[in-house]
C-alpha cells in the first residue's frame, strides 16, 4: 500500500494533467520509444516555437486525468511509452509538428491518437489534421471562394457594356457614313 504522501503527489500530478488537457484545444499522444537526445531536443524546440506544450506522462495518471475531464476512449491507447503534445490555441500545430517527426523517425516515434475539442481522434485523423493548410492559406482560400462569383459578375457586366458600346459605335458609324 503506497504511503499517504505518495498518493497525494499522484493526485496532484493528475490534477496538473487534467488542467493541461482541459485547457487544450487539441493534442497528440505519441509512442516515443528509441529516440535519442538530439532528436528529442530538436522536437521539443520545434514544438516550443509552435506554442505547443510537450511532456511525458505515466499512462495510469494520464488515463485518470482524461477521465476526470470527460475524455474517454483512451483505454487501449495508453500502453507503452506515452508523450503528449497539446496546444491551447492552435488546432493544427501539435499534429503538424508531431506528424513531421513521425515521418522522419519511423517506428521509433509513432502517433497513437489525438484529441480536439474533447473528442478522440485516431492516428489517421491526426495525420489528416496535420496536412491541413495553415490558417492564412485557409483564409485566402475562403476569400478566393467569396471573390470568384463577384469577379464573374463584374466580367459579365463588363462584357455587356462593351457589347453595348460596340453596337452604339456601329450605329453612329452607320448614321455618319
């Protein structure tokens, strides 16, 4: 039976994990077995630059923290080594950086699952999320979609006005000649 002090420390760790998970808009769970210090340092540096919090967590504590905030469905996923990348304001950043490194490191760094807005995502969905265009690209795509019909209308109206001008010019030339 663990001591009261050990139990209290574990409760505190679960509360900290719950807080991180509950404030995150998205996150990715990773099996990180076999990566070296240099690879880990590079990963952490890129995650920090993207505003992503990255940490290693014990599966039992992570499971309790997830249950505490109502994030269910991690039972079969929380096995082996587990690290977590979470973002409080960017849905795509954790997935994008983790997927990049998963592609580079192969079997030593695998996406287990992810979550967004309290829903569990499988590894394939995390990969799809990682492949989404950036925020500015998405805004540009939406604006192009909004502008295209207006541009078409302007071109049609201009064509009609040009046609009218040609007809009037022809009539004037006919009357003058």
